[in-house]
């Protein structure tokens, strides 16, 4: 889309957004080919020399300006950007201006690599920047440039804390550029939300913006055309009512940790729902759990790899007999078996402190990717209520969906989509195919000093933890700080118990302590500190090295299990050796770890265990092979889920196209 047509106005209306299209396979391939050829032709524009030459051509003049002259210069820039759009020369001049204003008001001057990354994002692409390269500051270059051109900008980050923190830190820079900013967080009322969305730059989370968009879509009704939205707006003006809509459209967004949002979280749709009251529901859940307790292992089969449970013929027969003593609703075969399967899942597949935690008599889902709790989310089809019943919590009402949308569908509606992450090249193909996004890898500002040690795979958990403790003790004696990554709350508590037994002082950060997350992680680089954290808890928070830590090797990161995707392993290892600091990383695993035990047959694991001699780990080459296969399988499985969601969206779009609705 042309650069001067990314903002609300006469051309795009008051609520601009990308029209949803579902091209066929051939059309998709042609689009990808054309985009690839265009990028190859313009590739020189995304190199250091080209960009810096363009930006530096303006920098000397900008640096000479007094504060008063700078304000006048910014006003002139704003007028030209409004008139001509994001022309290359204007973008370069604005980048030079933002760089100078940033240095004056917050004491930070963008590195050359940050200028390169900003240039890529303003052109609607994704950048891969190594962790610790300053993505927060980098985003100000495209954000301020687009905002000066009158384009509403959404900067999307992973949680409310980071959204508030980043906006507060960067507000002086935005104000120095003559721009307004604000943050949208959970718990804000409607009118304050509207006020923030009127700002030039809005910091928020994907959930907040997506749900607000869904609320706007519900307000729009069946007709979502430009004229209908204009009519609603004029109606409100005539009646002296505030705008019916929260957002000003979907114009330009910059997504932090883009791979996590666009890939990992794309499997879960966001749903606005209303509670359905049912006086009998509590008894129904109790009955379902009663039936489950009456079944034996031969009555059902569990497939943990696919997270599925199947009733056997004997199990179905037994249920039929047991249900005769229950209410009429249990006499319906299909309903009975579906409800019992959900109860079996709640009992056998969903584990406390791994998949959810209990806090204040409520069930909170734990994000498998970040280890954070998600109190506003719930499972569908009675599963959430069955887990509440299992844990003896107050049972909430089942919820009927009013509107729903997935991230794959939502973010494609932005007129210009961009983002950044430390780990995105592995999924570049999927991002290009689904979102039309090209990935550009940005070099580091300083060469990395990270020392990667081999990932060790031991015969059993006993040998794994024994070697783990020996290494922790050895490193701790030197004073070198240690960050230990785990996949679940259960694992973090287990490691905490192990460290306590060996009198190793430490701090634990998991979904139970999410409010202290940033503070705990920020101190993880101090001398003698040992920090145990679930997955990527504290992601987005810099770990500064304490005095004397650089000289003894920097932060040492230890992984205790493979994650679902190799990208997430890299994110954990990337917590050390940031911005040219020293650092090191390694992993301790065993053949009894869940990801290996559920993937490989028992006989194969016994055979592989024979290669472990004298309490030593597997040979490195063999360890690498057996670790990668389960991970590749899980990555493929998740990819298939995302692909299925796209197919479902296409089918739904065809059905609803007759009614004019899109959700």
C-alpha cells in the first residue's frame, strides 16, 4: 500500500484496515515470487552503507540546531511527511532527527545497527536482532516517523508491565518529537482507553488491542463498510455522543518478540464471550468426575504426544451402565462421552503448576511459552470448569462466544505490519507465506562473546541432577551469576528443593511470582546470584552485569530441558552475553525427560542408554540427534495446527461472505 495512504482520512475512511482476502495457492505463489523479486531489486537499500549514507547526510545539520530550531524543524518535517508520505529522503531525515532528539532528551543515541533495523521495519518487514541489541529504542525510529506522517502507531509487546514501562521511558523522546503517547493495560475503563487510542503512539499487548478491535467489530454490526462507519461517527457527533469505536483503525504496528506472537500464540483464538448460567452445571461437572473415577486404565487410552484421550469399547459400555443412575442428560450417548473425555483430560492431561496454577480460589492458565499466568484466559467446552471442580475451586459459568478472531487473521488486517525478535529466521518461510512478511537479519553492534557449551544428555534424572548440582556448586564458588531456565512451575520448584538441599542460595521466578518478574530478572547478573526462572520469564528486561562479573565470565545460563521450539532455546541462551558482555550457556538433560520419554519407545531409550558410560552423558553427536527429533515433531505438529486454523478461517470467510459479516 502507498506510504501516503496508511492513515485515517478521505481515502481510507475513519477506520482503515486491510481488506481480508483469501487468495488461492497459485495466486499466493505469484505474490510471494513478486515480493521476492522486488526485495532482490531493492536489497541494496537494506545494507549498512546505503542507509547510513542517507541518514548521515542529514545528521550534521540536525546536530547544529538549537532546541527552538529543532522544534521548528520537526514541525516542517511533519508537514512534509503529511504531504508526501514516507518518502525515502524524508524517512532518512526523520531518522537523523529522532536519533539526535533521543540523545538530547534521554541520553541514548541509536547505534548504526538500530538505524538499519528501523529502516527495515518502516518498510513493513521483520528484523532479527540478537537479544540485548536494544529493540525498545530501535522501535522509536519507525514509530516516530510514521506518527509524524499522521499514521496511528501501535507498538505491541508481551505484557502490561513492559507496555507501561516502555511508554514511560520513551515518553520524553516522543514529546521531544512533538508526539503524544500512552499505554493500554488490563483493567482500564472504556473512556480512558479511547483517550489513549487518540494518541500518536500506543503501547499495549496483543490481547488488549485485539479484544478492543473485536469490541469495535461488534459495534460495527453486519455492515463494516467505510460509509457505514462514517455514518455511525456522524450520528454520534450530531447527538453529542463520544465515538462508538475505541481504535482509529489498524494502520501501522510494530510487534516486539514477533515470532512468539505471530507463530507460537497463533494457535489460540481470542474470544469475547458471555457467561451462560446453568443451575445444573455444578452437578454435571461433579457427575463427570465421578464417572472418571469409576473408570479403569483399560477403559480409555491416553495419547500424550497428541494430547488426546479415546474411550475403549469396554469403557463406553461401563459408562452406559454407570449413567443409568444419573439424570436424563447423561442418557444421551454423544453428550455423555464428550463430557467424560473432557473430564479425563482435566484429570490426566492437565497438571497443576504445569498447565495451570490455583490462586485465590481461581484457576489461572500458565502460558507454556513464557511461564507467565494468564488470569483472563479460560479453556473451552467445559474443560476449565472441570478443572475448577477437580481442584475444589468456585465453578465459573460456561461462556458462549460472541466474537472471535485469531492473531493470524487479525494482524493481516494492518495496513502495514512490522516487527522484531531475537529468534525469527527459523520461521521466516511461514511468516512470509501467512503474513507476507520478509525477514532481514541485522548484525550485532558488537561481536558476541557467548561461549556455548555442549548440551549434555544423561542416562536418567538422578545422574542429570547430580551433574547439575556439581556444576552449579563449582560455578557459584567463583561468584559467577547463574540463570537456570525451566519449562514448568513444577520443575522450578523441584530445582529450588535441590538447591536448598545443597545450601545453594537462590531466587525462584515462576508464574506464582509474576509481579516481581522484572525486578528479579534484572538482578540476575549480580555477583553470586542464582536465579531459577520458568522458560522466558522476564523476557524484555535487561540483565545488567554487576561489578566484577565481566571479569569472571559474565552470566552463565543453564537449560534443564529442551523447549517446544529451538527458537525458544535460543531465547533462553540469549539472556547472557548481551551487548558485547561476556557470558556462557549449557544444558543438562536426561533420557527420562518428558519430551524424550513420550516421543521414543521405551526399548529404544534403553538401547540409547547403553551409550552412557560411568555416569557420563551421551556422546555429543548422539545427544544432538535424539534431542532434535522430538523438537522437530512438536514444531511440525504446531505448524499443522496453525495451518488448520487458516483453512478454517478461509471456510468461515466463504460462509459469512453471504451475510456481510467477517467474525
